[in-house]
């Protein structure tokens, strides 16, 4: 069980580092667009990249705080969905099922990885 | 509403192309012909490229939907999704993450939001479907479409 969880943690850590790189490249492309073509400011990409690199390094080093950070995208997504639903937003099937699948994935994977919680440390 | 109904949406809900949109479509087609759809999208996207797609910016009142040969489409979203088509597969998660980020930034800054959730807007869903299926700008702006809708602005 521990070995499976550990490999999953490594995969997740590497995935987050990869996503941090992709998002940072998007941010740099946006920076170029802003400087040369007066493009819109997508500085939120920089914060998303920082989040990914922090979570990725934390996972690769088996830190408890990284496991908690993993829940952040799911919490943010659920908050936006609740806000949208409260504002009257509705999504028809089959697209609604895609959204539900996305939320379940965002919450399910971090929950599954909590099995490795006791083998990780805070610092 | 089904995709067929979206495609057959009454024309008063979908504006005809403006001269600026015709010019932008012509540039998109030229770039696609020279370098392929993905590179054309990178070079033209709002916020990532030179903003050629700006006349199709769906945040601007009156140009949320654009008439194309494939029906009503959000060309700016189509362009952004085609950024990710170097490899097949990531278009749908990229759209969902992009849409949720867009909504949260708009809400946080107090900007008006007409559709909050991914796939809430059927035209946007149709746009995702087109981008995921590998359609290019040449599928949206066919020579017949350009001739009919852009006249002297066409190719």
C-alpha cells in the first residue's frame, strides 16, 4: 500500500512541477504580449505557477503541508460552482457530468493520497 | 438546446462579421496556412500573442457570439483552446481551468459575468467541441464563408 501511495505522490509531485513550468511559460507569453501589444494582465498565472512549484516540491519531499495544499484547487473550484449556482447558473447534461467529474477528480485524488499522510512530515 | 439548435440559432442573436473581424480572420487564415493552427493561435491570441483576435473578444458587448461556417462560435475561446493542441487531450481540462480562473478574476475585480460555469454557455461548449475535435481557422472561415460575409475583406 505504502509503495503504491509513494509512487502516486512522486507522480503528483512531478506533475505539479511540470504544470508550474507550463503556467510560467504562459505567464512569460502574457508578459511579452503586455509589453509589445498592450495585452491584458494575466498576473494570476504567476501565483498559480508559484502554487504548483511549492506543492510539487512539497510532495516530492513528502511534506504534510503539501498534502493539504493539494486540496486548494478543489476548494476553489467548489466555491466558484456554489457561487455560480447561487447566481442562477445552470449547466445542461452531458456537460454537467464533465464538470462533476472534474470536481470529483480534484477532491478525490488528494483524498486518496491522504493514505500517505502518516509517512510524511511537517518540516 | 442541442448543438443543431445552436447552429440554427436565429441570425439576430449572432452578429455578422464586422470589417475588423474580417481583417482579423484574414490574418488568422494567412498565419494558419504558413505555420499551422497551433502556431497561428499562439501568435494571435489575446493576452498571449499580438491580439489579432481582439475584434472577436467576447467580453465586448455585442460580439459575444460570432457567425462562422460552423455556426455560432466564440473565436477568442477557440483560439485560446487551440494553444493547447500541440498534443491531443488537454483541451477540456484547459478550458475548465481557464473558465474557472476567468470567472474568479472577474468576480474578484467586480467585472460583469454573464456565464459563471464551464459549459454553461452552449455556444462556448460548441466552441470547445470544435477545438477539441481539431478544427482549425480554415474550418471556421471557409473561402465560401469569407466571400459571402466579408466580400472585399475576404481573400
